[in-house]
C-alpha cells in the first residue's frame, strides 16, 4: 500500500490520500489524472485494469484503489 501512496502523492502532492474518500466525487482527480494513474498502477503492480473497472467507486480513495489492485493481482 505504501507504493500506492507514493504514486498518488507524486502525481497530486496537495491531496491527503490517507484521509480523502471522495477523490472522484469531489473532483479532486480529473479524467486525465485518472488515465495517467491507471497507467502508473498497471506498470507498478503488473496488472491490467479493464475498462469495466474504471468507475468512480474504484478510484474514490486510496483504499478502494488498493482493493482493486489486490483483486486484479489475484486474477
């Protein structure tokens, strides 16, 4: 999970990813940032994030992203 926090904080250092739970809903991450983030996550964790998984619920918090990463890594 620390690697995820490092990636997120590098992309958007002004956001407290440890506390935020509505990154998409509150428009803290825009669509271009999410696309960049997806690419970073796929490379860092050796996963493929299918289009059907690119939904706000999976990107609203670091915890949700971590759950997505873990689920995809197990497949």
